[in-house]
């Protein structure tokens, strides 16, 4: 990857000792669990993606203001195991 030069860092008001790769490549996202504002929107998303109600649970996250889908015994990043029941 090409280095961002000092004149561009001054133009954008960035610190000079960091590379700022992610800010100049918006197509690259850090992977985070998907969250929803309401239970209805979470259930709608799950049904659109082929999940049955017995295959997932909703978990309250972000200070109980949002919901996250936890897939039961799936191969998804957000899964619930019988050992790890949080």
C-alpha cells in the first residue's frame, strides 16, 4: 500500500505518526456483530435470511438498547454453545 504523505495528512488534519489506512479505504470494514433497534426488525431480518425462530435467540446489547441475533449451534460468528451460555 502506498504511504499517505505529509501534505495529505496536513490537508485532512491527521496525525503524522499513524498510517490511517482504514480511513482512506472505506470499502474495508471491521467485522462487527449485526445489531437491531427493535425485536421486530431483528426477527424480520432472521426470517429473510432463512432462520427459524427455534434456531436463534435475541440478546440485549449496547446498554440494553439494541438486539443481537445469537444463532444456536451454528457456524456463525455469533453463536450460543451449551458450554458458553451467556
